[in-house]
C-alpha cells in the first residue's frame, strides 16, 4: 500500500539580535500565530536562496545565512489543500541561523504574514505561536551536530 500525501519543502531563519528574535505573524484561513520568517520554496530553488527571499518578503530585511541549524518535520492528517482535495500533509522545514545585513523592517503585502516584529526572547513563551518557533529555538540553543533534536 502506498500512502498518498503532499510534501512541502520550506526554509526558515532564526535571527536573534540583542536578546530579541525576529518573528512574522502568520495568518491563513482560520489559523494564525507567530512564526519564523521563511516559507515554501519555489520549484528548483535552493533552500538558502529561498530562505533569503522569504526573509526579505516577510520582513524587509536582507539576510546572510550563517549556518544550518537543523530540520523540522511536521505532519498533519486530512488537510484541505489549496485545490480543495483532502490529504495528509508533510512539511519539511529547513531551519537556518541568519543575520540581518541590510534593509529595514516592513510588512509583507498580499502574503501569508501580516507583519513582523522583534520579540524579546523571554516573551516568546507567552505568544500564540506555531510549533516551529519552539523547535527552532531549541535547535538554536542545543545545536545538534546532525540537525535532529531527540
């Protein structure tokens, strides 16, 4: 038996500066919350290039990708896809550490995020956030050699 599911590769940036992390507010259909700047890769786009593009689109900042921190795999059953079909969905999320090297904070227009902000690290736990934020902060703290948290 072959399982039928969609997989979406994506790249996200952990950008920490002066005790604050750069987050973007994601809103889609009836779901919303703070997330890392980043998102789905275009066809044949290298994840580093996609991460830089997404950071710029969602925050207005130009980012230098410093290193890969790891990978997060998300799985949701019976997701309604953009074409209306219902199938299992897997997100393969590559998480990078990055640094702002230019630009200025702006808000995405006509995208999946409404605004971005620098959030004090000690306040992240109080936010309505997607699970990726906690996973990525743990990757940032623990820096597992193989990129996988136990």
